[in-house]
């Protein structure tokens, strides 16, 4: 009986070791999936200080500039808080499993390369995450817009591989997710001012997820084999 239990334990350890070797547990998509299943838990006192988590409804048209309407509409009835994780997993896996992924490919003259487009997504998420912070804190200051074409122009010499871009994007997204989990209903309804125009925190959340969804339609149709 004791021998059987010992044998079973040894077999289990061998199987577990093989599985760990076959599966890349450091893969960003797997890590995010594990984190969504086993979220980091905080103490009860800290949780109380964080406030009640709130699902922000779709913003009203007067909460954002018309320029962002397409990104917000792209979300449909999706929960943007959940999509920060679920969409990201799907998008990362799409690129991970694309055979012959060519980051230097541009589908037409004058168009961005796939690398430039991915860097654009990361840059935009950084910019929008700052705006989300400003809105959630009800910042009374007015901030300038940013020229995404200028940013893209200055990534021409970027030679990073997909694994490096993926790691950077994952870090940015994790920071966004962590911050959204601290916001309550009142904070989601607060505004910042960008280029003289009001932008609500919840509108920014929808823009972050909708912007990436919009570009991934192009990636699937134009950049991937």
C-alpha cells in the first residue's frame, strides 16, 4: 500500500515535470489567463479602502469627442473591464500562432509596418492610461493631444522582436488592469480635459479596448498570411 502511494506520487511528479517543459508558463497569454482565474488577493482592510468595483456603462456622447466614436461603438455591449483580459489573450495568441510573422511587412507603400502598428498600440495605451489617471483623479488641468503619426515616424529604426514587444505590451496592460480595479462609480464618471475637450474616465476605458479591436481587424485582414 505504502509502495503504491509512493509509486503514484513519483509518476505524478514526472508527469507534472513533462507538462511544465511542454508548456511555456511564462507565455504572456498563459500568465494573464492564470491571473484571471487566480487573481491576486489583497487583505480585507485594503480591499475596503479600494472601494466597490463598478462596471462602467457605455459613456454618453457628451463624454467624448466625435473622433473616438468608432472605437467606443466597436465595443458593442461588451464589458470593457473583462475585455482588458479576454481580448488581450486572443490578440496575443493570434500573433503568437501566426506562421512566418513578419514585423517588417507593410501591405502597401506608405503604410506602417506591423512592428510600427504594434508599437502604436502600446504607445496609445500608455497615453490613454495617463488620461485615465487624470480623469479618475478629476484633474482640473488641460492637457495637449498627442501626434500619433509623429510617434510612429520615430519608431522606424525600432528593430525589436515580437517577444520583446509582447513583453512590453503585457506590462502596460497589467498596469491598466490594476488601476481600473481601484475605481468606483464616481471616479468612472469624472473627466479630464484633453486638447480643450472633456473626456470621461469610462469613455477612456472603452477607447482603450475599442482602439485595439479596430486595429486588429486590420492586422487580421492586411498583415497576417
